[in-house]
C-alpha cells in the first residue's frame, strides 16, 4: 500500500463514522479509532486544542465534556470547522465552535451536568493538522456536582468502557505528571481492558508542574509501567496562560524549549512534545486501520449480504401504492404456501443438514416407523394356538368336528387385523405433528409481522387438525373393510389348495435333490495279495451321496 493510499485511510474511516452517526447506530461494526481517556483536569482538552492550534473546547469546573466528541482533523489549505448536525454550515470563528458544542450538549443532556453517550461529530479542516480522528470522552470523576446523579462515576466509567473494550479502539491514556502515576485512573482503565498494553498510548501532561528534584524520566523511557506503544510527554498551557489568552503557537515554542533545556528530558526531546504526539498518533492510527481493515471489510460484506437478503423481501413494495398492504399480505401468504410445499415435496432452497424434517420425516414414518410399530405388536404363538383351539371347539359345540370350520378361521384372523388400528392411528398422529412443525418453520419468515404470523399458524394448524379427524376415520374404514370380508381366493392367501400345492412342490424338490445319477458294478483292484486281489461292489450315486454294497448284499 503506497503512501497516498495510506493517507486516504483515515478520511475513509471518517466517512464511515459520519454515516454510522447519521444512522444513529454502528451496525454492530467496530471502527478503528482512538479514544482519549483521562481524569478531570488531566489536560485532555489542552492536548486536543494544541493539535488544532485553536481554543475551541468548553472549559470550566466540574465535568465539562459530557458527551463523546468525535474530533476529525483533516489537512486542508483553508481553516474552518463543520458539525455533522449542522451539515453545510462552516464555522470560521472557533469561539462559535465552543458555543455550539455547549449548546448541542445541553440539548441532549439538559442543564444539570448530566451525561449522554450520543456523540457530537466535529470535523476541523486546517493546514496545521495531520489527518487524525480522536474521540474525546468525559473525564473520570468521583464526586457528583450539582444535580448530577449519585452514580455519575459509574455512568462515566460505563460510557468509557463502551469504547475502549472494543479491540479496534486504541486508547490514548492522558495522565498528569504531578500525580502518582501508579494510581492513574486512565492507566488503570486501560490496564483493565488491555492488560498486555498492546492498544494503549500513554500521554504524560504537566511535566513542568512536578515538584523540584523529581521527574518522569522512567515513565517516558517506558521503564516503570511499560506500554507496547510507549509514552509521549507534553507541556500544555497553564490556567493562567489560558485566562491570559496566551497564543498556542507561543505555548508550543515554550514546550519545545522546556524539553531541550531540561536535563532529564534533553536526550529524548525529539520524541516529546505536541507535534511529535500528533505525528505518532497519525502513524499509529493509519497502521491500525491498515491492520484491521481486512477483518472489518469481511464483517461489513457479511452484514451487507444479510441486509440485501432482508431487502429482497420488499423489492416489489411501493409505499405510494394504496393497495400496497393487500399486495404485501398476498405476497407473504403465497410465499408461505410455496415454502410449505417445498418442504413437503423436498425441493427446498435451504436444505437442512442437521435433522430430517418435512417430507423426508413423513417418508420415514411411512416406511420405517409404521413397519416397526407393526413388528413391535405382541405375538404369543402359544396363546394364539390356544385361541384357535377354543374357537374351533366353541363353534362345534357338543359335536365333535371332522374338519376345521371357516368361522373359527375368520374369528381368529379378524382379531389379528383389528390390531393394526393402533399402529395406523399412531402414524397419523406422527404425520400430523410433523406437518404442524413444518408450518411453524415456514412462518418464521413472517416474524416481522407477529399478528399475521400468529393467525397464519393458527388457521393452517386448525385445518390440519380438521383433516386429522377425517384421515383417522378413513384409516379405520379401510381396516373395517378388510375385516368385513376375507378374500380366500386371493393369490397371496394360503388356503388348503395352496398349502397342498406348496407341500408337493417342496416334496418334489426334496426328491429331485436326492435323485439317482448313476448306479452299477464297481471293481476295485490291488486291494491286497492276502485278500484275493480284486473285488466287485454295487454302487449308487445320488445328488446327495455315494453308497456301495457288497456283492452278497441285496441291491
């Protein structure tokens, strides 16, 4: 990626930031960005103003920053500012920029020093800035002021955590040098979400206000509390300088002079100061965007495909059409019918690879579950023989019968046929349940219209249940038909004639199986000198055996 393309990365993310802010949501995407974190009066505002070279941020006691400020710095020949909520209006007076930030903050949060996570988007064009985007977050506080809620500390912490917990967010932890760095609120928050210090950039302010004889050399040399991206020291204007309207350019010259003249920082002066910090942040953010861009692009494309799929359902929807509601309703109902048919016929667009459903499950009920239920039916041969015996004797009464009566046969067979009713009705229940499950799956596409979804499911399910009763009646009728008349002339029926025929076929097969192939005399020579040399035997060779007899045996 060339330098020109690298320079375009930050403006590209700026446009995405504006688009998401205009939509009022982030589309669940984490933009690469830098969040500025620090305690109250840590010097965050002064650092940002030094970048721009103008006084434009609200100042005062207590919490001044009460909404996140997305500050987009853009290199330009002209110098002006624009707000996203005042599109098209250019602010050349940076005093008006401050007033607009205050007014916009009060508009959302009210006048009681409350806070809000809705950001203010400010873009500053200037020849004195590098392309850079920072999010200035409210300063960490511990004591409520005025009408602020008692849990203001918790609210601010939660808002800061919303930003810095994102893996795509770099953390600019601003800490004043005249406090105990081990207890720095900014570094402590950064450590909670970035324990390895991979995403944190340390900024040490108020180096000129440290007690005489002390310095922050170990911190700035990244020895005491090491961070992967290191620390940068800056010297901002004091409150007296701000009140006296001291020029920022003059303050930056004084900052440069301070680092060059201080014995503890002289050797690292080229790596200290506001200009260097701005250059470091520009480079770090550009590299960070470059590293996170491929993953970000994949997530964006996945969401676009998902949204396009949702939009497809409304492609023929015309808001100006007075009959649009009726057309949309018919279209959704027709789509439901098509989906239901596809699931039953097995030609669905989306094939379920996790389980059987729809037509496949119904097929399984018919060809596997129903036969299994029949096989499962209890059959006690001993009990059946006893029933046959009782049936024959009861039909003969006091007479002793010579032949088996037909009525005994019919009584036993009908009793066995009636047993098919249980498995048959159970199969109907299983099929009905699967049809209702299929209906529920098809109505998921109507989830955006809960009433329509509920009514469609209710009407179709009721219709299926109505047909269930008629289907069971039909199944029972078919079984009753089989019970009412037993066709003994059917070719599959094993009656006396068929039994006799099958018996003769089996006997014939057995006879053929033992058929004589050859028989005659067999002379065996050289049996032994003592036994008389040769001897003759009568042999019979059949398909199953070879037999022979002595010449004195009958054959």
